[in-house]
C-alpha cells in the first residue's frame, strides 16, 4: 500500500514520518468561545454558560423560523424553481 501523502513513488504508508515527533497543535477555542477561566467561581461560570446557550438556542430558533417563512413564501411565487 502506497502513502497517499508522498504519492505512488513514495514509501509505504506504514513508515510515513514515523521518526518525526508529533506536532504541537494550537489550542482550540471552539466556535470563538473564550478559554475557561480557572480562577472564576463555578456557579458564575455555569450561569454564564446557561445564558450563552439560551441566546444560541433563541438565535437558532429565529433562523429556522425565518428559513421556513422564506421557503413558504418562495414556493407560492415560484413553484417550479423552489423545492
């Protein structure tokens, strides 16, 4: 089996970069959320997380509602184009 990184003229897949140490990955912050604040009270952190989740849920609901309204109005005007 040939290595997909090195191409057909390369070495075997099993030996690809085995002698190199693993690269350090940058810290993932996920969705632009700030890193965990370790010196903050857990109760305050939980309250802030609940508020943020509530806002995300509300925005998600509003987006879904707007998309449904757009789809509904779109099928009335152009039934051949919309699905």
